[in-house]
């Protein structure tokens, strides 16, 4: 794995990607459309942006080589990604941006656990320690403010209300779903260039989200102009400049370097939420989030290069 043949410096690209994905939660919050519809158009417009690249001869040939078995893998990965977007977007209606983004970013923990349970992969001691720390951090994020308030009533918020707890749980489910997406698509990603890979998986994801949106009776087109601007912004920002660039960076940098760098997303999202949404995290969220991020760092840095 080398950075010398990259047109753009990989670390610069990764920095841009982290900034781009940090805007995702803010854009989701600004939109009043149903969450499934937001996810549908984010993914659909991302495919639309990437499609001209896929239609070039080399990429088109790569897609044409996808067999039935790889097609099933792509659909499975797309379905997992659809579940991730649906539950994570919903979580943002019920908890803070800081808590939601921190918990959903815990996906390396679930990747390690899933690879151990499902694929029989060995877990390094450092990664195992990271999983344990992340579990403690998650519990602290859920209940930390409540425990602090029991000791010192001046802390304020006496606990996690039902809505916040529900939102936190949804964010964790979003982390599980995106871990399933990574595990399902890992073998396919190794055989396909990045743009054909994400386009095929995103197309499968879009179909799943379309079926869900239609099945739930949501309108698909009757939205105000500013909603369409937000849909496009979700696709171009977090979608293309964010996750697609991250997938590209994985071809030029060690995977653990990319995973650790992504810890900047919760920090960036929390800062943007404080400025743009006037949403200041509680003491419990800050304490638990710091422990979760430490666990993610240990988990990601302890994984072997892939």
C-alpha cells in the first residue's frame, strides 16, 4: 500500500472527508422530511453523481464482471447500509448530535466482534481492551450524568430520559448495521475499484430504502425547494466527499490509520451542533463520549492492516 501513486495526497483527502462527514448530522437535523426519505435521496443522488464515472469503459467493465455471488453480497451490504441510515437518522430525532455521532462511530468495535464471532478472526489484545473500554464508555454515555448528579446535584440533568435513551440505542443499532455493511462488503471491496464498488452497493441501498419509503406511504416528490437542496448537500458532502473519499483513502493508507482519523467526526459534528443548533452536550455525554472514543481508538489501532 503506497501513497506515491495518488493524485491527491491521501492525508489531505482524508481530512476533507472528515470535515464533510461531520456535516451529515447537521444536514439531517435541518431537514423536515421523513428520515427514510432523507436517506433515500442522500444515497440516490450520490449514485447520480458517481454514475458518469462508472459509465467510463474501465469502471463499466469492472461492474460487468460482478457475478451472481458478488451480486448477492452487494445487495446484503446495501441492505445493511440502508438499515444504518434509517436508524441513525431516526436517532438524531431523539438524542443529541454529540451522543448520536459518537455512538454510531463505534462501528470498529462491532466490526472486531463480528469478525470474531462470524469469521473466526483472532482479536488482538489491544483491540479486546478497546472493546471493553468502549462498552464502559457507552454505559457512561447512557448513565454518566445520572451518576454524577447522584454524587453532586449541581451537575444538573439528573439522567437520561426515555427519549434520549431511545435515541442512543438507535445510534448503537446504526453502528451495528454499518459494521455489518463493512463485513458483508469487505471481500467485494478487495476485488472492485472504489467507485464501481460504492455505486453498486449504494444502488442496492437505494432500492431497499425506496421499498421501505413506498411501503410506509411516504411522499417521494412533494417537498419544498430547500429540502431538495439539503438532499443534494447530503449526497455531495457526506456522501461523495465524505464516505466515497474514505473508501478511496483505504486504497492508499492503512485501514487502522483511516479508522483512527475518523474519530474526528464526533468532535467536528459536536462543534457544528454547538454553533449551528445551539446544542451543548451534557457532562455525561462529554465524559462518556471521551471514553467511547478512547475505546474506538484502541480497537481500531489494534486491528491488523487489511
